[in-house]
């Protein structure tokens, strides 16, 4: 069977290199090259961008990114078994693929990337949320990346795009929607992967805003949102009491009822509360 880049089908690559997915690494390989190419296209125009990819595995998405014209792909892969397949891709796209055998949580990729940068990944399930929060909460804003196109468990994707009043609305929605415009752009069934996970998956595309949607101190906002949603069944006057004893005054000044619960407060309301707390 021939493929668009002349490389073997992914099932053959996995068999040749003994790259059986490891649960301990959160691996579920997407083997359909048509789907990996579609995800690459959902990331936008890559022709003038460097792309950071975390967890490429056998390189299906990597191949899609390069075929779609990415100026350079920096692939960070913890599993040393994937170095062989990724090296073969590099040979087909000389000078455009750099591979780092490391844990993405332990490295700073900035030294290997040139702006503009897009991050596109089928994230390992066990580190996906942690990486997202890191990318959404850098020391300064705007961040080094222009967009994120990331695959998560569908449950996590739903939490990212959730609106106030929804039971899935929480910290991830606030952090994502404050500084980016996140959109759920693709859903995938378990059978699209090898091995099939027990859950459905979804791709979310985030466009970074030049400045946050509403003014607020990032650390204060993160603190109150975490406190509010950690005890989401409680009224805010109780869940936020540890933040500030006189929290009811700040809640009222921000236009929030002290008897409201965290999921009832809009992003704008949380930011208004963060500004009130920051005054003192």
C-alpha cells in the first residue's frame, strides 16, 4: 500500500518497530493518515510556522503536519522506541523535523522554536490537562504560541468549552476562555485508535487572544477559581471564605450574589471579583 508521503502505513510502522502502545505512557495511536492530515489542517496555515508536537508516537500526526507544509516540526517524545519511526520521517523531510527524546513536562522548547509557533498534538491522556494549564498560564501574555490544536478525552474537551450553568463548567473553562477562543472542531470514536480507549476523544482548537478577554490579575483569578470550584456545591460566601474573610463585600461589589455557586458565575464575573480582591 502506498501513502501520500511514500512511507509505510502506520500499522506496518508499529509492527516493524515493536511499538506497542503503553498504558503507562497514556498512549493511544491514531492510525488513519486521513484523520491525522485533517487534524493538521484544522491547525490552520502551517507554511510559515514552527510546530511543537508532544507525544508523536509512530508519527502519524507528524507526517500530516509536514505534508501540510509546516516550516519545522519539533517533536517531543518520551518513548525511546519511537525514535526509529521518527528518524525515518526525518529522512523524507530533511531539515524540517527535530526530535527530542524527553518528557514534555521537563523541557523548555523555546530554544528550538522560531515564531510564529503553533502547538498541535494528540496529547497523551495522562499529561494532557497539565500541559494545557501550563500553556494557558505562562508568566507573560501573549504566549510564545499563536494557537493550540489538541486532542483530549471528549469529557475534558467538553469542560474546556463549557458555559456557565453547565455541570462541566469549571476551572478549565475559565482558564481557556479568559485568554483564548477555544472551539471543539473534531470528535473521534474509540475505534479510530489503537488500542481503542474506553472513551471518545475530541480535538479542541484554541486561538490566543492578544490580551485577556477581561482585565484581571492572573494569580488572583487562578486562586479564586480553584477555591470556588474545589467546593463547587457550596455557596461562594463559604467556598471563598478562606481567600478573604470579608469575601461577601467583594462578591456584592463584583455583582455576584454571595449565595451563588461557582458554576453560576460567568467569566466576566470571576474577573470582576478578581479585580475587587486585588484592590486590598
